[in-house]
């Protein structure tokens, strides 16, 4: 069995991460031959601010925009990696983190390149992490009166997690994320993808949980 998991299960602070990790553990102990693939960030997850910047609004950063990083991977490159797992016996009974090609990039670098592609001077708006904490607290309190707010609180926690945690291999010894230890695959680069979207390619379906 080839399981598409996620690299964020290395530090499972959220319910969906704990569920993913629990399924991984069940698979490992099942006796089946398995390959568990944990990709980093998807291109579509990092493309939500293109229209915002195109309209002249600043690129939003949590904190200073440099405390997290990832090696984004395209759907095509991830699909090719998963398909190769079918016949590659060296990938059997292993947990494989995987990212896209090139160096890890920070949210600030994403914003800088996006502005450059649009021919504009970079303009950023910094959102304090503490503001997210305040929103989560307020929603938790409100959920005691209006249970529907519990879903919004959960979404806010997800946003805070990805605003403060890198999507890279986590070194269990140091507790730090390691870009060099995060394997790379494929040939598609995030900034080329940005250029395609700016040129008119159809934007991806990002679902109801898009933050931007």
C-alpha cells in the first residue's frame, strides 16, 4: 500500500495530524508492504495571494516572514514520485519525506518573487503571531455560546500552525527543521508556477479552507 500522508505529522499538534499519524502506525503494524510518502507544501497552498497582490494589496506575512520555510512540490512531481513507488523496491516499508527541487524558500521570498513577476516593488503587511492567538482564544470563548464557532477556532489553529512551523524534515535530536535533510524531487518550481498563473493559467481549486 502506498499512503499519501503529510510532513506535518512529525509534530502532530492538530486533530487531523494525529489522525494521519494514527493511520500511518496502523499501516506499519498491519503486515502489509507499505510506502508512506510525506510531501511538503503544495503549490496551490502557496498561491492564495496572487490576486491580492495583483490588485495592489500588500503581501501578508506572519511575523517577519522568515521563521518558516518549505520545499514546495507540484502535483505533477508528487504524482510521478508516488507512481514510481509502485515498482521501486528500495522504497518499500519506509517513510519518505519529499519536497520539490531547489532550496527551501520562506514566505518573504515568495512575496518578493511574486512582486517581481508583477513588476512591482515588494510591499508587505506583517501580522503578529500574537494576533492569531487572540483570535483563537476569542473563538474558543465564543464557541461556548455558539458551537458553530468551534470550527472557526479549529481553522484558526491550523492557520497558526502553518504560520509558525516549517514544512521540512524535523531533526528529533535538536527539534529544528532541516532543509538539507529534506529530499528533493521533480523539476517544477513554485515561481514558474506563479508565472503561469499570472499569465492566465487556470488557478487551482483550493477548497473552502483557503486562508487567503
